[in-house]
C-alpha cells in the first residue's frame, strides 16, 4: 500500500506498507528508512484477483 503520511507536512516523501505490515519511507534523494508509524495492510474482502468470465 502506498500512501502519504499526515505527519509529512511537506508532502515530499512516499510511504509504503508491505503485505507483512512493515512500514517504509522513500524520500526524493533515494533513501529508504523503516518507520515506526503503524499502517496495517489488508486486502479488501470483495477483491477479485482473477479474470472474470463473461
């Protein structure tokens, strides 16, 4: 899950939560740092990952 943190007042970073619920910050100089902010990733209940048949 990619998101903008409400704590990032400059809106100059991108934040990511992995499917293992690890949180990282990507800045514009290419640094990646692990974050303590907790964002839980989960698939929506009605998510369909296969091609529907018509």
